[in-house]
């Protein structure tokens, strides 16, 4: 057998973003929709959406979530601190919503190690969202 010395070695594996690992935009959209279903059905945190989720708000969150998970989206919506100021969102509300996120990701079959990473990323939004 002859080995050619000018054979190129395989490229090193490229890191896969969480966005790619969970299935891209379709998975992010499913996660956002599932999360909002749970939030709206919850008597505690559902109060923040008395008329449901507006399409524009949903689109903003899909974009924000996609970008945060390493996708190509770029959030250009309202400033998160300003958008949440005056809503009285507490740490308990945030934690309750995070629990809904975990349940949503589980229902979509997202592996636990990826769900943990996603929740960690979302936890970084706490200072912008918790206003009470």
C-alpha cells in the first residue's frame, strides 16, 4: 500500500454550538412556544401575560434565545432592562420560569447536559429581568 505524503489530514472537529446541537431555529422556536404555553398556564407567572404573548414579543424572544445559544440571530429588540422595569418580576418568578424552561426542554428531548447549559445561559439574564 502506498501512502501519499501530500494527503491532507482531516480537519479538527469544529465546536458545535448549543443552537446547532438542539436542532437550530426550529428547536429554538419549539422551546419558546412550549415555554410560553407553560408560563401562560401558570397562575403565578402567567399574570405577566394577561392577553397572551404578542407575536412581536415571541419573535423578540426567539431571536434573543437563538443568539444566546450561538445561533446566527442577532437581537435588535428593546433593551431588556427597560422592557422589564416596572413589571415587579421577582427572583421567585424568574426561578419558576426557569423551571418551566427545564420542563419544556425535557419535553422536547433536549439532553440534560445541554439543558443545564441552556439554563445557565438564561440565568445570566436575571439582572435584566428581575425588577422587584
